[in-house]
């Protein structure tokens, strides 16, 4: 590697900080900020120039993290190795621990090599629980790199506070582990109370995870149960508000993972938590026997080891409970195929792994739009992945690898939307009659993360613009959105403009039929709006890249500056020439994203799942016939011997 000539480069000070610490730090003239990577998702839409090279190789970064994390199993104590814990947890560890550590190391190493540095400062924040829990591990990575380069540095927090964190980490992580386990048990008990009591064999079991997936299950229920004759059920893992969403549909048979747990299981997993020192000491003795770990630089080893200590204290009890319940659920339900909606669901990781070990088919069904973040997701192998169109097919292929068959089916949730004769609900018709236009705003469940004050909230800017443009603003809540108090404050500030609509209060096609435009941060309602030829607007005032590039790909109008809000909305609502241009750009976007729009996606999905069921039944029947033939041959041989 050629050493760059830096003689003409001015000497400056290097500031290395986490994103949250950087927000609280003032960067003086002659100082350069480099932001450490603590979350792979944030890397995907980071505006930081030092992160740009990593964004070009997200898939490679993800696979490196996955490989190292999986190989750490060789250093694990038998009580937490393999299917006892690590086979299920390693994906989570690669995403939240190994991946960010590798990314931070690469960024810092490049920045240190490309500059002339007078001195450096490492800044982390002690205001966040994640630092005290050991999740943020920047100092172990940065310090050796700076020392090797001969750059003097200081750190905040200082040595004593870091020592204090190390001393408190075991008790703190143990408290978090007990909290996690108690919450898991609470959800299991409550979920089991309302679950279907008839536990019987099922052909297909849906993994209940994610509020929006409940709608997809409902769309597939009739073609799978009535038309394909499959005996189906849901196994609820209480992930992302699924339970409440599924309860809206009485026809769905919902089992709960809590039905497969006993009080004795809870006692047994609690007792495992006291063994973490034995497990961690075993790892320390054997970690350098892992080839890919042994070749890492010392700073990376230290950061990953620190994270692993916290994991072994906090996580095995809860994950062990899920493993026991998942394996017992497979015993009782004895499904032929498992249908999941996420490449990796931590609550259900044991179920997918155990199903594959038993020869049960596993099918991944795309339930939401897939962007560049898909390249860094944790993932488990599946037999087949059913995706919408070409765009998501490319990402799923890179994520899941060659062992998973990628099948393009389209999205069953869109089968009827273009065929329905949408009708404007009377309350909305009355509201629309009072205004020149109507704007639909689709929320996301994490809206609270984007709210600091009402005056700086992006929705406040949308409401003010709508008021000036004489447009009603109808806020439609996401099925998992619980931020109702925020929207109530917006309504109070703009009572003549804003109307709040709960999920399910009106059908989405009817809401869109009443609208002249749809506004969101990054909701997939952009696609539904496009299917009904309603212009979509995405608002991103964070300074970061868009979470999904709807506008870049032609599916929406982008508003990225507060001062552009009024003009862009006016143009979208009232400029007919501009609206016609949007319609033309939208067609290619929909084709790439959604795939086939012939109303047959649900039937194609049901057919694939039925095929997996049929293949297993055929194999079982063939094995039974072979066994019977062998028994008949043995009987014939015995009869022949008796005759002789």
C-alpha cells in the first residue's frame, strides 16, 4: 500500500465522536469531525462524507460481520454454543456489534491515514443508557489506531468513568436481562389468554411479527384455506405490535408462543443467567482459536469482546425461553411450512433455525418495501423468498445468498386496490367541500423519534403550508402508530385544517380517492398512492439521505428543506403540467418496485406455499410406501424361510 504524500496537507485536530456526542459538540476552526458508526442502519442514509466509501460496499461489510459473528461459535462454552444460544443470536450480534465495529475501524483507519493530525479527541456520551450498557465501544477501537499513528489524544469520558462503566457493567446488564425476561414472560402470559385454544397440526404456520404483516395474512387466508385447502394458523411472537393488529381479523387462527411455555421453563432459564462468568472465561481462553477473529486488530478484538460480555450476561435467558417455546410449538403444531415476514426476527430466530433442522420448509414473504438497508440486515437462510419486483429481488438475493430461491410474485396487498371502486367517505367529502384541496398524510410508528418541539416538527410545517394553500390535512395513522398525543397537539394548533383518522377507520383506497396528494416521510403508502394515480410527496428535513429513495427513483416529489415546503406542495396540488410529469415518471417506478399488477399475487403466493406443503406430503407418502414395501418384503422372506 502506497503512503500518501501529506506534506501539503494542513495540520489539524481530529475529533472522533458518536452521532449523539457530535450533536452536542462544537467543532472549532482547524478541527475535523469523524463520526463513528454505532448503528448500521444510520450508515445507510448517513450524509457524512467519511461514510460514503462504506455505502458502496454495504453487502460486503454485512457478510464480513456475519462470517466473523457465526465463527465465534467455536469459542463459545457448550452451554451457549450452537442451538443452545449462539446459532440463533449470532445474526443479531453481527448487526448490532460486529458490523458497527468493523465499519468504525475502517472509517477511522482511512481518515487517520489521509490527514495530518496535530492531536485527537475521542468523544462519547454518558447521557445515554446504551453507553453504560456497553453497547457503544468507540474508545477501544480508536485508541490503538491513534497510538499506532503517533497521534496524541484525549478521551471524554475519562479513564475513571470508563473504569466505572466496566465495573458496573455486569450488574447493569444483569438488571436489563431480568427486565427483558420479565417483559417477555408478561407478553407470553397475556398473549396466551386470547390465543386459539385448539392446538392441532397445521399445514402452514405464519410467524406473527409486525403489525402490517397481519393485513397480508388476512389477504392470503382465503386463497390458502379455502382455495388451496390448507390448514393454517399464526404463531404470535409479539413483535412490533402484531397482536393488536391481528385481533382485528376474527377469521384468523392465532396461536401464541406463550401457549408453549411452562412455569418450570421460566425458573430454569432464570438459573442460566448466573453462569455468564463461566461462559465468558471460556470465550477468553478460546477466542484466538477462531481464525477470522484472531486476525483482527487488537482494538477490534477488544470492542467485540466487550460487547460479548454484556450479551452473555443479558441475553441468554430470554433467548433460551424463546428457543424452548419455539421447539415445543413445532412439536405440537407439526407444520409442513413456516412463513415469515422478515429476513431475521429475533423473537422467532429459534423457530426458523429449528424448522430447517427438522426439514420443515421455510418461506420468506416480503411485507414492506426494501431499500439499501436490506444489504446490512441480519438474515437467516430460507428455502424460498417471495418478493414483489426486480428491485427487491436484487437486494434479497444479495442478503440471503444462493441457497435461497428468489421468486417474484408481486404484492398480494395490492391485488384489489386498482380494481376497487373507491368511494369518498361522507365525512371526508364534507371536509373536502370546505377546502380547495385535500392532502393525506401517512404516518410511521417511529414518529416520536422525529419530534422535539411542535414548532420544529415537520408535520407542523406541512399543516401550516396546507392552511396557507386552503387544503385540508387528513392524518392517517400507521397500524402500529401509538403517537396519538402528538397528532392531537397538531389538531389543537390547526383545528380547521387537520383531521386525524385512526387505522381502519376508512379504507385506504377511499382515503386516497378523496385526496389530491399524499405526504409521508417514508411510508409504503407512496406505492398505494401511485397505483391510484395520486401524487406522493416525501418529506425529509433531517439532513440525512432518504431512508428509501422514492423521489430519486421517480415515485414521489422530495421536500428536503423547510423553506421549500409551501412551493413544492403548491406545485404538486395545483400545477397540472407538473402533475402530468409525475404520472409519467411514476410508471417505471411501480413496475420495478411492485412487479406484476394483475390481481394474482395472492394466488401466486398461496400456490408456492401449497407447493411446499405438497412436496412434503409427497415425500412423506413415498417414505411411508417405501417403509411398507420393506416390511412386506421382510414378511415374505420370513414366510419363505418358514416354508423351507
